[in-house]
C-alpha cells in the first residue's frame, strides 16, 4: 500500500514522503533538508528510492546532494531546463513516470518560477509552490498571465483530487481570502477547521480541488465580484482574468 505523509522541514515546509508500506521504499518530494528525511527513513526502517523536484528554489532542493550521497545512484526527477543542476532525469509536459504503484503525469506550471512542474494523476497532485491552500506562489520569474494559464490546467482534475503543496501557509492565506470575499461562508468554515487543526499541531494539508474552487481567490479571479474589495490603487479588468489575478496577487504581496 502506498501512502503520502508529511515530513516537517524548516519553519513551514512539508517534504512529502510517498511510502510503500509493504516494501518500505520511499520517494520524497522537494527535500529542502536532508536531516528530516533521514530521520523519517530511520523511524520507518525504510530506504530512499528516489526524489521528485518541482522547481529550483533552495528550500526545495538543498537536501538533494546529501541524500544522493547516502543513497548512491537514486533517480532525481525534475523539470527540464532548470537552474538546479542535481536532476538526473529531466521531465517536460506530458511525460509520465512510474514510482511504486503510482503513475504520475507532468504538467508545466510556469509563474512562480519558469521551470515549475507538477506531478499529477486522477487522485493526487504535487503542486510545489504553484498552488497552496487558499493561495498561490509569488510571481518570482513568470507573469500573471503565465500563472493564470497554468491554473487552467487544474480544471481537468475532479473535486476529490488531493493537493499536496509544500508550505503550511493556509491560515495566513485564509485571512487574505476572507478580505477578498468577506461574505464567503466556505472560507469562514475552513478558517474554523484549520484553526482547530493547527491548535492540535496537525497539518492543514492535503487540501482538494473541490474546496479550493470555493475558497482560493486565485482560482476564482475570473469572478467579477473578486475585484470589489481591492484597494483603490489596484484595478481589475474583468475581460482579462489574468489581470484580475495580477491585481489580487499584488494585494496579497502587500497584505
């Protein structure tokens, strides 16, 4: 049986462990640190089989070299034409990989970075820093239009598809989402649930596309009312949803 479990890293990162509980084999997603991964493997008496990288940022890649040193010859999947040099098997849109019992298809999602990819199938999606619960990654390298078009690829996934993103930003994201949509009852309900989860020391993730379509202001940027609460110095253009997205993202950056 394959299960996906979070490994805590830094202050608010999750390194996702994809573990075959029968074979005690593990793949990890975006290991920014090696030590938490090694501790997890020791705890479960498991072996690292490989690594999935979504993009080049250090907090997603800094643990790779040490893990490869310990587990020599393992596969490191990641985006083609990436600034991160530790990828052994580069991937592009439409590629499919098979790890344990999972088949994962690659979609390119430029916006946060230009090299960003997500690993997807019908039941789960590793979104890195492209899509968070109630939020999305900052536009460090790509444009708002690129990110908006990246988001359109998520429409293929059912409401039940699980989203495994790599930061515990949900509480802060929901505070912003509530400012954008103060009358959204789904946001209010999810704030209550997340507050309880975090008080218990439990993660707010994974989330799913059904929930995100109701609470995430960036997925909802094409809706006309999303512009109503914007500060006066920001403006929407409802004819171009990526301009709405850009304005909402600019507000989040200063929120």
